[in-house]
C-alpha cells in the first residue's frame, strides 16, 4: 500500500521514496475547471505556512512536526504505454505548489510533472 503522506519533494521528484515513478505525471483532465486561485488565495497559503514555521520553533529548536496541505485525490490511468494520475481533487493546490517552487528556482523537481490535458495555454504556462 502506498504511503498516505508525502513531502513536497516526494510528491514531485523521481526516487525510490517518491510517489511518481519515471515518466509519470499528474494530469488535469478535461472535466476539471481551470486554475482559479487568486493572488489572495496564494498569499493565504504562504502566510499559513509561515505561521506554522514560526510556531514550530520552540526555544530555538525546530519541532518534528510538519505542515500538511489537504489531500490530493488521484486516479491512476494508463493509456498507450503511458501511466499518469488524473487529479480528481487538489488541482489548485498542486498547481500553486508548482508555481511557488518554480518561483523559488526549484523548478527542476517539478518540470514535466503536471499536464493540463485540454487547456493548451495553461499547459504551456506550466511548462515554461
């Protein structure tokens, strides 16, 4: 059985401990709405992470607690030799994490890990 909790690195990178395996990716299927998070939504997430980080330091030491975003629900899909995961729930969080990591110049671990199957403009934006 797969683990239920993965670090951000394990969600996106390819390694023995990570969720994705070689040539796998997360797919936003046609039935999903487009990316809708506003700057305020992203700011709320970042402020929440910062508050957690600040509360996680006690007497100059970092506790072993970790920050969790809500679940991301996936459905495995295989098509013509390709295996990927359709994102059933969590598209906004997953896309936002990729944007944040790219902004922080951690784009190497997220490159090619998310595809928008019907929204060409969004897919191109994520690739860039």
